[in-house]
């Protein structure tokens, strides 16, 4: 709406959206940071621990090289969640990293359910949903 002089008047809803953007950005960075720490820890443990120890803890044993591949993918995904935004280079890689990590979490949920454990399957499910939040929030056509 314009006043008599021709100056655009803003409504209250425009001010609300301006206040919401920093909150959304801070929330996304918080989720990305926590996910990066989680995946950096989980991936590095898969790379450091002996294969025999990892497979002994699993109800559905997976091949050792596959577990190491998942570890490398988790570490790369953790870096992909943080570095593009920090360095301001190729920011479109962040939702792709989150999508890759989401696929890993879908697999982790399925493997946990196949082992007969329903309650422990909630952890990778929630982490996967947080990856979906990052995908949605950092998509190139949206909020980021």
C-alpha cells in the first residue's frame, strides 16, 4: 500500500518475516553442526575400529569393506554439511550432502529393523528426518 506521497508502506507481516529469517538460519546452522559432529564421530569410529569389533556388535552383520565405505561417506557428508557454507563456495552441495546422509540413515533404520530392534531404530530415523530438514532449508530455491 502507498501513502499520498507515493512511499511504499510495509505491513506487520513483512516485519515478521524479516525477524524469522535469522532464526531459521541459526536453527539450520545448529542442526547442521550437530549432524556434522554426529556423522564425523560415527564415520571416524567406523574407520578406526577393527572390523571384527564392529561386526561383533551388530545383529545383522555387514561386510567390513562396506562398513568402511559407509564411514568414508559419513565423514565426507559431515564435511559437506559445514564447509560449503563456511567457505561460501558451492553452497548447493550442502543439501546434496544431507541427501546422501539421509540415504545412509534410511539404510541404518532398515538394518536395525531387520535385526528385530524397533526402539533403537528410532535414532537413525530421527537423524534422517533432521537431514530432511537441512535438505528443505538449504535447497537452492528456498530459504537459504
